């Protein structure tokens, strides 16, 4: 693989809190079901379609990716990795470091605080105010795009440039009079 690699980090869409449902099994809320497709459209329109997706095993992360992927021209391969659920930043970086060299764009679907922490850990610099915005808040459905220097195996602290931070939102249904 020649040229820079891109690490795209997607925080799962807004989840519901149904009673008597384990955290790992919580589904998306109505807003999450609207925002996840918007995230997929943003990935498509920003030319950030991944070559590989590594997704948390949690229901809300899997549902986020399924709805986002439906907006892409062709869904990329996806691997569900339990290490992304309740992860520490070092766990997430370990997943990134295992990425095959032929992957140009890797997308991770995970949870806060780990996804925000990884973006802040890996970003040596940022374009515009993206780093300040990422420090302030990394809301549900947020997408960070990092240009990775060197191989995936070399990923880690201050090895990337934060090139974009977006928070795609789906349209709310109109109230019927």
C-alpha cells in the first residue's frame, strides 16, 4: 500500500436504555437509527469509504455500522472485535496495529471514552479547530478522520494528523398537524 493511511473513528449512534437489558445488548434509540445512516452518507460523500471495518460487538455499535454501511456503494469487510467494547485506548491502538498493510482506510466503530481518547492520543496535529473540538466533545455518531504516518504497526501516540471531525445527524421526522 502506497501513500498515507486513514484511520476513521466512528462513535456509535445514540443508544436506548431499555430496562432489564444488559449494557452490551442495548439497541439504538430512534435518534440513533436516524443518525447512523447520516454517518454512512457522510463517509460516502467525504470519500472516506473504508477498506476494512473493525466494529465493537455491542448491539448499538453493530446496528450503527449496519445502518451506515447501507449508504455505501459496496459494504467493506467487517470484523467484530470484543476488545472494542469497554476498551482502554491501548486496546484500541492494539487493534489498529494488527491491520494488514494492504488496508488504506480503516474504520473503527466503538464507544466513548475510548474512541475520543484514541483520537486525542494519536493526533499530533490537526487541521483547523478539529483537535479543540475533539477535546471538547466527541458526541454519538461523531466521525474523526486521521491521516496515519507510516505503517499500521507503527500507530500510536502522535503518529497522525486529524484532518476532519464531523457529527452527521439525520433529519427528524416532521410533526404532523
